[in-house]
C-alpha cells in the first residue's frame, strides 16, 4: 500500500482496508487540527490507487470494508471517485462497504444525483466533522462551513441513501463559548438528524492556532466536568428520529454510548451522577486518553 505520511481513520474503520486516494486535506485550516499540516493537498494518480487495489486483490478477501483516506477525500471529482469505486467493486467483490471523510465543501460541490451514483457504486458512509453548531465557534476555528450548509449536507446524503456519521467536538468553544457551543450543537444535530453522532473531546495539539491561543490566554479549555456538562447538554437538548450517539472515543473522559431517543434518560442519569460527584476517579485518566 502506498501510504504517504500519517494515516488517520475513524475508530469504526479500525478493521477496514485503508486506501489513500488523496494526500492531506484540501481545507487544512481548522484551528485545532494538526493531522495534515505537514502535507500539501493533492489527489493521487489513479494508476497509483489502482495498484493498491490490485495489491489488496492479490491478498484476497481479508477485508470486507474499505476506507478511502485522507482528510476530505470526498472532495475528489465524482468521475474520479466513480473510477476508484468501480475498480474496488471489480477487483474486490467481497467488499460490502466503502467509507470516506467529507464535509460541507465536498457535498456542496455534488448534486444528489451524483451522490446517488457514488452510493450505487459502493460508497456507503461519509464521516463528517461539524465540530460545532455555533456560528462564532465555527468562525474562530476557521471551520469553513456554516450550520445551514451542514443541514444541507445531511439532507443531500440522506436523499442519496448514504449513511452520515457526524462528529462534534466537546470543548472547542473554550470556557467563553462553552454553553452556546453545546446548545447550538444540540440544535444543529437535531436539524441534521443523522443516524450516527460521535462526540469527541478536544485535545490541544502543539503548533496549532488553538494551542497558540491557549498559550496567550485567549482560549481556555473547559475543565473535565465542564466538558461533561457540554456532553450532557448535547444529549439533553438534541432531538433525533433515531441516532446511535457515542462519546466513547479515546479522547473522551467518560465513555458513553446509546440509541437516542430511547436511551436518553439513562445517559442523562449517568452523566448527572458523575458530574454531581466531581469524582475524577470515575473518569478516564489523562495518560489513557488519545487524540
Ligand atoms: S478537521 Fe478535517 S477539515 Fe479541518 S483541517 Fe482537519 S482534516 Fe481538514
């Protein structure tokens, strides 16, 4: 496999074959993200991608899922993505789902008809980091998309029949915007109504704008129980038709997971008990946390 630099994938793609179709992220400006700062964005030549697919075909049916890397690979043109998906379908017929990272920019460039073509060619799931529903937070982190565009993205993916997995980021508004970040994110998630939501916890990474803001005192990360308070607000104030809601990523202090709305009362009960206790021994120790 030709993997340029560090490769990232969602936790739920841990057992997937990782095929890198782009290098880096076409946006590469989010203030908290250092994943691709060392990479100049580019699409990889189809011949290179095809060689990786051939290599996987020679190994045989070891993976039944594929994840297309890097950061926002859905930004590739529909025609190139179709070539890639068709090559996977032809050479790896045992693959049952193909996933990719995408956001408002990627989906905004594609019509529902194009997205449906991608779905028909095997694209099953798009992982989309919205981070926040609050306009001021989105501006400060330079997310580059609006809440309204997120709602449109959700609508288009739903119409195309592609599963939408949405990621929100606890703590990204800092102490100053913590309450409005949590409330606006709950409101946006409700409007988007995706089948999967993951709430991750911000970890400040060196050499990012948010790290510099933290150093200057401009940004203050909420404390552990403040972060759980944000999570509580997102669970309490969101209204989903049917959503698997997870906050069990390596970055989270208190792993929770449930189906909303069914498990809302149970999740809130657990969060309230821990928040009220202020007992840090109930939380994941810092050394066990990951990005
Ligand atoms: S968070 Fe996502 S969109 Fe933003 S810079 Fe990182 S990879 Fe790119």
